[in-house]
């Protein structure tokens, strides 16, 4: 079983410069490979493949103009060319859109590290060829401090896959896959149904509910702060508006504007992390309950977002992220995840007698069954129906 770890890096100023340079080399190699493929296609040639492009790059490195590429790890350019060739091939086979050239402003800085060259300790990670000097004091530049101690497994028997160093706009992160043995519980409890909603993020069939964190004062205060900063940023842009000779307007980005943009980015990232952390806490709690199976419904999120009154609330709940976390966390512990059919009437069906209502408006928060007279919370009734869905499938 493959398990992916993501840890924040704490590089010093010299290391930050080197990391950005490595990301620039990866971007250049990706664009070089894409340009070679396009030029070859225009000349009537067939698909080149990453091996042929790497041979061309090797010849370029021998020239004075591109000798600077020898100062960086060969694996960075090798993997970037492979990624470009894969993207180009996927387009012609109908699996993806046509790949675009990467730009410094719009692309996310990232690069690859070789699995054999990367080394890990509890507190540091060693990257390949951040410095070309062999002196001991210079070799320290290759070791970058980790923000979390002992999170990534290390040792002789640990196998790493696809290590990537990524910059998210504020911090550098290391993402790396580790081959691990699947861990199963000795005994499992009965299954559970999980109903996702707007009022409460999740309602479980055992009666437990997890509130909507977006309604808490902490999140509301942070959202209000972001709105204020965005209005302030907009006013700054209007103050620095310049009219060109052609009559068009362009905006100057001053240092104060850059400071404000960085502050807005930090606030947005904090808000995102609060929601992500809350989702992780809920999914971890559900998996630790050791259920034999977990049933969730297949939500038509794109259709739900067409509701103008609820679209913002639905978007903030991040249903897709919740389902993604449950998928891999259940796989780690040997728990079966069942996804109910999209048209299964979990909310309209009575969990006691099975009667299905023709209509059920969103304003009806209490489910009342006309057949048996049962009264129950709407979301709890839906979660029990989801739990029973797995039994009916068996």
C-alpha cells in the first residue's frame, strides 16, 4: 500500500534561492520538451518520446550557452521532460487537454528528486546537488530542516516513490510516497452511514453530528477580515491606475500592493487550513470508530451549486475533500467504503417502514412519515437509510 506524506520545509535564505532555481530549471526543461514535440509534429514527424528529447538535451549541455544546466541535478530535467512527454501523449489519446507552456507567474514552482539520492532523518531531508561544492561546510546547504519531527519514515528498508518539492505561494513542501503494509483492526464494529449537509457537515447513523465550522465566530471573523483587506487592495489598485497613449488603463503594482496581496494570501491560506484540519479531525474520528463499512451518498455537487442561495454554503463545506479523505483512510484500515447511488432517496425514505415521500422541501428539517407516523431529524433519518443501503446490497 502506498502512503503519501506532505511536510513543510524550513529552508534558510540561501536554500530558498536554490529551490527557486531548481524549480526554474524544471520549468525550462518542461517547455523545452514541449517545444521539441510541437516542432517535430509540424515537420511531419511522429511522437518523439522522452528518451529522444533527453538525448538532445545532453548534447545541448556540452555547449557553452547551456553549460549552466550542469550545475543542477540531472533528475530534475529528466523528470520534467518525462512529464511533458506524458502530457503531450495524453492529449493525442484523448485523456487530457493540450498541454500549455509553463510561465514563471502562473505555474506552481516544483521539481523532482531522485528516490535513490534523497536522504531522510527525523529533522532534516537531504536534496540532491543544491550545491556543487564538496566541502563539508558547503554540503550542509543540501540538508533542509523539516517543520515536523519524525513524520516521514526513514531507514534502510524504507522505499520512497515520486519525491517532489513544491512551493504553494507561501512555503515549500516535500511530498513523498512511502510503501507501507496495510494495517487492519483486529475487530470491527457495525457499519455506519454518513449524511453530508449544509446545516451540519456530517450526521452519522449512530446519532452523532458534526457542526458546520463555517458558522463559528472564528471563521466568520476571518472571512470578514479578508473582505476588508480585499476592498483595501482594490482601492490601492484604483489609486495607481495609469492611462496609456492608446486610451487603455493599466495598473502599477507598488510595494504596498504586494504587501497587501501577501497578507490576503496568508489569511486565505489560514482559512483553508482551518477547514482542512476540521475535515481531517472528523474523518479520523469516524475511522477510529472501527466500522465494518462506511456508506456515503453520491452527491451531485455541480448541480447543487446552481442554487444561488446555497451555492456559497455548499462550496465552503468541501464535500469532495471529505469523500477523498474517507476513501484513503478507509483503505489504510481495511474498511469498506460504499457509495450509494445518486438517485437513492435517502432523505425521502422512512428508515422505519420504508415509505418514500414524493416531495420533501429543504425547509422541512424534521422528517414525518405519513405511513407509520415516525418523526425524526431529517439528516439522521438519511444517515440510517444509508447504513441500511449496504445491508440491502449484500
